[in-house]
C-alpha cells in the first residue's frame, strides 16, 4: 500500500517587484507626445489636486540643450544621480501623521511645471475642432442622390457597410443578398445586387467597392475622359491580357494585341496613374497618422573663426502639445482652514484624502520630469554616437540599444521604451529613433558599417538599374562586393524584402 502524507515547508525567496510609482514612470516613458497629452488629461480628471496651468510658459533655456562635441559625447552625469534621488521608487510612502510641505509644491511657481504649452497658443486650446465628413458618410450622401427605390437602398446600405478600409468589397455578393433577406425580409436577385454595386463603384472615389484590383482599375478607366488616346488600349489590356500585365510579360502583350512598344508604354503610364486603393485616398486622415516629432536636432556652426570644428548640436524637446499641470492652491487653503478647525468632526478623513492625492500628484509630476530627463539623455547619446549623420545627413554607424544603455547607465528595456514610437526632426527629414539602431557589417578594409548604409546603397543600385534588364539578387551582391561590401545573395534577398523591393522580374519596365 502506498502511503500518502502532507507536509508544510517554509522557504525564503528573493523577488523583485515594481512599485506603483515605478510602473507609472515606465508607462509614461513609452508614451509619445500625443498620447502623453491624453494621459495628463486623464490624471487631472482622476486627481482633483492637479489642475491645468493656463498661463504657463515654457522656459526656452530649459527646453534647449546646446553642447559642443565633447559635451555631447559624455551624456548627462546627472542621469545616474537622478535615478538615485528623483526616481519614483525612492519617494516616501504616505504618512498619515506628517504635515504637507507646501513649499515644495509652490516653489518657483511660475516656471517649475513641465510639460506645458506656449502662452501664445493658449487661445487655441479650447477651440472646437472643425467637423469633417467621414469617408463612409460621404458615400452614403452620394447614394442618397442616386435614383434608387427602397429595395435598392437596402442593398446599397449593406454594400457600403461591407467595404474594407482600403476601399475593397471582399465580402461575397451572395452573403450580402442573404443579409438583406435576413435583416429586412427582402428577396434580392444577383442581378439586382450587381446593378446597385455597379452604381456605387462609380461614385467618388471611382473604383470604390471593387472586388479585386483589376475591377478597381477598370472602373477608373471607364469613368476617365474618353479623349485620352491611350485609355482605350489600357482598357483592352486589362480586359484581355491582365494575367500577362500583372506578371509584366510585356512581350506577350505586344504580340497578342499587335501593338508597338511605344503604344504599350503610353497605356502603361495611364494605368500607373490610377489609384489601386481608393479607400486610402480619404483626405481626412486619422489624427494618429500624423507625426509630431518629440525632438528637434540641428547643428549650428560656430561664428568664430578657429581651427577645427567648433560647432554646437542643439537639441530641443517639444512639449507644446502637453498641458502644463500644477498642484491646486485651493487645496492648500482648504488644508489651512482645516488646521484652524481641528475640533470639527470629519476633518481627519478629509485630511487623509488630500494627503493621498497630494502624494499622487507629486509622484505624477516627478514622473513626468524624470521622463523628460530620461528622453533627453537618450537623445543626447544618440546624437553623440551618430554625430556624422546629424551633421551631414549621411554615415549611419552600427549601433544597438546596449550601446546607449551602457553610456547613460540604464537598462536596455528603458532605452527600448524611449526609442519606440518617438521621432526626431532633423534638417534631413523626420526619423523614428529606431532608425538609428542597426547591426554592423565588416567591409573588405575591416571597417564596420551599418546595414542601414548597405540598404541605402541597395536602394540606389535598384533606382539606377536598367529597367529593361533589372539586376538579380546575385547581380546586386556582385555590385556591392565591387564597392567593398561582401554581402551574400541570401542577405540581399532579405534586405530587398525588408525594403519592399520586388524581385527582378517584377521590376522589369517597358523600354
């Protein structure tokens, strides 16, 4: 017989857990500017002690960091000190017996609060956003102008509700017919549904609700000005030679339609002007699709004549989209009033409430400040490591997250949260911070070069290749090897796919 027994054992283990303040800082750290603005507004709604500083102005000197090359090459020494003294995990917990140090909240009241917007922009803060008609709404308005009976209107409503974001109708027509019959009790024939779909496809933008790319392009050609001499040939190509055209077998199209190369080229130009995704041409884009840079970096050369490079890198952090917050003075007055009336009942609960909200407000404001300092430290280090690029727009060096983390004394995960979704504006364009991180490859001379540079060279080779005889992956590898970059063919294939460059056959053009 097997004996069964139970026993109780006590063991000691060491676990590391994040405090609520640490979690709050981590969440704030990974937010881009627009989302941080929303997060600040949510905190103000949840914590009555916090309020908007309507008259706050940003201290321009505080938002601008100007360093010479040596200073930028050495990131903020204060970052390590900050992690010890200003980090949320080291803040004291709520103590019911202590008094509130109000001076720490209201010291230097005019300039201490971050982030904030410019005072000259305040008048725009509460202005309502103009109403803009949505894509589907505009389609519905156009359908109302069509001469449709009640049955056709039900069909049209079902079709419009089934259109994908890119403008295509990928739902089967039979399923739409069944939905109309089930929801409205109306029997619809396939031809009736086709007739309504035919009218919708010719609304603005033309080609909407097409069931495939070929149908989308054909509809746009049908509504195009018939006086275009190449339009009719383009229609004929899509109707009779679509399999050849999408595979770029131009020689077979020329033989089949008995046309010249010049005629084919003109028809091809007409087709390339068409919109393959009419749903994405909506002029009223989602605000989240717009990029607001978190940083601005530029290089200013010194006005003094001296030997060597004595210019400065100027790094600005953008805060104009984040409301400035502060602790409400009303609660200080309320606290002082309760101190004078301690004998009254209920005061202790109110004092406890204010004390807790004051601690939460302090942690939140300090987390925002720490976020600002961390972002600036990471940005300064990126500029230091990619100095050539920020000065000339060329020469991305190999760099990984660990390189930045070691220089500023922070964890790799912290750097990853900073660079994710953050953008920097430079004289050479707007770049995501992740753009500056890449693995390195070794050239024939033993020099380490970023694979970002290899990809740029690859793009340049493809842009300059003979479109009648595009370079194969092996030919591209040979070209790179001739420039001193020994890259394997399979690596070329991987980079080409990452750059969304088609294979050589699909890049073939018309002479």
